[in-house]
C-alpha cells in the first residue's frame, strides 16, 4: 500500500491531486469514486459500538484512531477525503463540509450560542448571515451586537462595555474582507479580544479564501466558507465548510449529524475536482482583477473603487492588508455616478460579464448589492455600511482581461 503524503513537505496545490486518498482501496482508480451509499457494513458489533461512541461525541477520538464509516449522514469517503484536503489549505487540524455556506455558518452559531447569549458581529456581512443573526437568532433570545468594520478595536471594546448585553457575549463573528465593501478587520486584534472574553472567534473567509488569507494563523478559532464560491469555482454546486481545531470542529460536526445538513457524496466529489485547479484559477482571477481595477479608477463615470490592491500608506486598512493578506483577491466594488438607475443601466448593458449574484467562479459576475444580496438590511443601516444605490459588485473570472475591460467600457457608456 502507498504511504500517505506528508502535508508538511508539499504545497497545497500539489496535495490536492491525491492527499487523503488511497487508490488501492478503490480498485486502483486514479480518482476517488463517488460513494453513493446510505450505510456501511461493520466488521463486528464491537467495531460498530466504537464508531458510534466517537461519532456521537460520547468518547473522544484517539490521536492514532480513524473513525470508521457508519452512515452517509455522519460520514462518507468522499466527504472525508475532501475534509482532509480542505484542512490542508487552512493548516487546520480538521474541517467539516456542509450542504451550503449558510448551513456551515448557522450550524456554528447554533452550536456556540444559547438563549440568553449575545453575539458580537461585524458589519456588513453577507445578507443571508445578517438575516440569520438578526431574525432567527433574535427569535431564540440571542442578542446581536453589531459593530462596523471601520471601527477600531478600542471603539468596539467601548461598545461592549456600554451595551446592556455586552457581558453575555459568547461568540465573535467576523467577515473580512466585508461583503460587498472590501472593508478589512484586524484579525489578530479580534482574536486577542476573544481570548480576553473567553469566547469563540469565527471568520467568514469566503471573499479571499484560504489562498489569500488564513485566519487561523492570526489566532482565530474557526474559519467558515461558502465553498460554492472560490473553492467550488464553477457555479455548479452549493456547499460550505468549517475549519479549525479538532475539539471545536468535532462539536460542529456532532451538531451537523443531528441537523442532517452535510454535503452529498456527489458534491464532495465535485469539490475535490475543483480543488485541483484552485490555485491556477485564483492566480489568474487576481491578476485580471488588478487590471480591471486600474481601468475603473481612471473612468469618469466611476466615483470610487473598493479594491484591496488600491490601498495606500496612511489608509487604516493598509497595514492590516499587508499583515494578513497575500493578495488583493478578485472582488471589486465601485460606485457609479447618479445612483440606482445608472447602476442598472450599466448592469443591463453588460455582454460578457453575467448579471448574477454569487462570486468566485470562472465566469465574471456583476450584481447590485443594495437591491439584491443585502436588500433585507434597513436602508439606514446600509447607508452606514457604505452599501449605496450606486454600488456595483464585480466578481472577476478567468476570461481575457482585455475582453472584460472592453465589456466594462461599453457598459459604462450606457450610463
């Protein structure tokens, strides 16, 4: 039998071809088969007992122990191989995959928050996350305490001290760069705050992905993704993931077992396919995004461009970017003159870029956050977050940079 590859000796993009998979256990197939089975056979009753003890959290898994296969709601070979590979990207002890990004996010929030608790969270966040925190969690008597991404850690600490529920915070939830404004949050500062409060810290890292930012390296406890985005990267699957320490991910995985919101074997197989080209895709996307940002900055019908590659010394986000990000990524937001009507004329005139929500895929996508992904947020809050009617969000794909610039140019002529 082949020896497993040592993840310390290879780059993640190399490990994505074979890490965590042993072909000799699957008839020598070069790629993992899709294990379309509901249940798995135990060798002995004693073995089945032990598998369930670990899966249900009644007994911790030993360091050298492999959890056996039980039932595809609990574990499946495709998901286990995928989770091993996802953990490599974030240098995490373990990962868990879900049927959507929001499934991953909501499971984490439900595991670490109980009625009577409070959650401190940054703003803006993805619209679905905002709705879950401010509507679903509120209905469970869990209080949201919101701060804005451009606030300093000192201002946030004062907010906590002055808030009547500040002493009840049990989790800090961050999204950085923020969707859709690209605002950055100092991960080390908030990881330290979480340690002082004795609470769990969570970061939604979807916007940059593990290629360009690794929150666990900066002291964050858990990182969540909409794996639909860069990790999937082809607009053909819905999935989510959580990565972090074995202890915390095990807690999340146990709740996943009883909520039943794991990803399917087919989705796991498709994600493994996507991870093989993750770095190649995102390197091209990031390079192209820089060229598009330079074009937009000089256009007379563009008021402001929100792109990490444009940060300069003196900007409060500049040092944070230099410290915790390895690339500006491939997400650009920009303000168009004359508001929503002009923004809509621009969006309707696009030919190569698709008018659609989502991000991180091979095709470029443009959307209007204020009326689409963040429509549920009250107008006054959107204004404070910088999500105006003139804001357009652009996810840069792998098309030719010149073709994309020409498409943006002709669409801006319609404004």
